[in-house]
């Protein structure tokens, strides 16, 4: 029960990783507020639906979670989108969506949450970056890599700037994860998701791509007192596979 008495806000709560995050946080004693475009059917202590591309919604999420839960101790910026392709193939809409969800929304959430956490005696923020961009460049994902590099750098800066306030900021950097978002991407490109996931797993030294729980275990470590001396870290979760 590492999170007994703690209050947590999770964005992207309806996604593959987000759903496991919410379930595990609550199982370990946390009161959890969930944010996504549609949070119906998610078991949580507070439901805060909305669009992260709306600045007012993103700015207000942390205060809304604190009000609904009675405090705010943990923030997991899990929501994200993937845009594929090189720069010449990137549209203005791709840019606005990727930068808005992957960079601007976490920035706004952190900007609002850090003073609240500091006033409450401290807290932990876990951002979701990626091996792609956050740790190394990757082919044909220029916009995605750029946004994940941005959130990785922001994490490191905030980790230094706010440690003295008792607010620890860290990031997980997964490689491929077996989520509905990954599978739908394969389907849109005409691949059978099961076959594609299996083939992708053969490129990983551990023999499979990550499952959501593999990422959640590390994220919860960073959010817990087990990681009490960890600030500004980018933790790679890759099964031994480098970005190539």
C-alpha cells in the first residue's frame, strides 16, 4: 500500500497504460482522479473528462483534482499521441495535435501542479517520454521524437528546479508497448496486429515488446517513496532493444 492516503491524477486514463496505472494506484491505496476525453466506465474517485488541447482544461486539471480528492500528491502525465513520417509529410494538424498533447498539456499540468504540491509538503510527477526522441532519434517519426525529446528535457529541468520544494519530477521512456494505440496503428497500415506485435517482439533481446504493466511498475516506483532520492531521471524501459 505504497500510496495509502495519497491523491493522484492520471491523464490518458482510458488508454492501455493509463488503465493499468489507475487500477494499480487504487489497489495500492491512492485516491485517483482520471482525465481523458471519455472516462466513462473507468473506476476512479473523480472523473475529469475533457480535451487536453483546450488550454483552459489543461490549466484547470490539477486544481480540479485537488478539489475533488482533497489534495494532490502524484501526477502522471501519461496522455500521448504518435505521428509517423518525416517532416515533409507532416501537416499543420499533425504539428498542433502532437505538440499540444505531448508537450503543451504536460507543461500546463506541471505548471499548475508544482505549486500545489509544494504547498502541500511535496509530491511526485511522472512524465511519459519515450526511447524514441527522449533517449535517441528514431527513423520516420520526426515529430513524435521531437515532442518526446522536449518532454524529456523539461523533466530534467523541472527535476533540478523543484527538488528543493519536495517535488520530484522524473520520466519513463518506453520502447514499443503492446497497447491499443500501437495495435490500431498497425491495423491502419494494413498489418494484422497480432502478427505485427509478434514479429516486433523478435527484435527485442528479451523476446517480446513491453506490456503496459512493465511500464506501470517503473512509473509507480518513481511516484513512490521507494524513489525518494530520484529527481530528473529518464528511465529507459526497452527490453534491451536500442532505437534503430
